[in-house]
C-alpha cells in the first residue's frame, strides 16, 4: 500500500544529517587492547619511530641520497649552464618597431648611437637587434647588428632599409 505524503517525515533543518557512511570517527589511540590501537598505539615495537619526539622531515627519503644532494652543483656565473644573471641570458639588446615608430621621424637614420641617445639600447658593447613587435609606417634607414625576419620585412615594406652591422665591430655607445 502506498504511503501518504503526510505520513512521511518532512525534511527540514531540524532533521538534516550526513549520509550514512560518509563520516568516520577519528582513531583514538592508546585506549586499551580491545580498541586495536592499544599498548604500542600503532607505532610498532621498537626503533626511532616508536619513541616520543620522533618525526621525519617531509624531504626524508629513507636514507637514500636526497634529491637536493643528487642534483649537480652549478655555482657562480663563470659556467655557461650555471646561474642565469640576465633574463633568458640574451646577448643582444632588443629594440621593437613600435619603439622606432614612437621615437624617430620619417627619413631618419637609426644607429646604435642614436638609439642610445633616445633612451633605447643603452648598454655598451652589446649588439642591438631589431624585433618585429608593433607597426612601422615611416621610411627609416636602420643600422643594427641583427634583425628578425618580420622586422626586416616591415622596415622594407614601409619604404626604409635595414642595414646589418658586423657583431665584432660593436662600437662603444659613449
């Protein structure tokens, strides 16, 4: 026979409870042999782990040589693969097309010296490479130690020219 709606208990805040089996009582150790964790309290018989105050650090690998000691030691900037002291260890100074567009007039000649004078490429004895980020609408004659393909194409498309300087003849910018 079907139950009527008013015979079933209505759900409300007064009778909410977790689903059966979803909550588990915490393990209470040292509460007698019948509990299953009496006597040695789940610590075993002897050894460092059974003593009070014993704990292993999270990086302990059971006596095996730890990973921070297995890895190679790279100290000092004198090695090629050691600590990087620049972002991505670049050996050139990047200058984007957007910078050239903003700082030079149409028909201007762009050299590493004029770049340094306008606040771009200020490091001495470091080659200058022109990169293609941004747009260029002016005809410029650009002298640099390197060009990306997109930068060279954009400069020539705007009516300018891209002249490559030799990297060995990186003249001081001062």
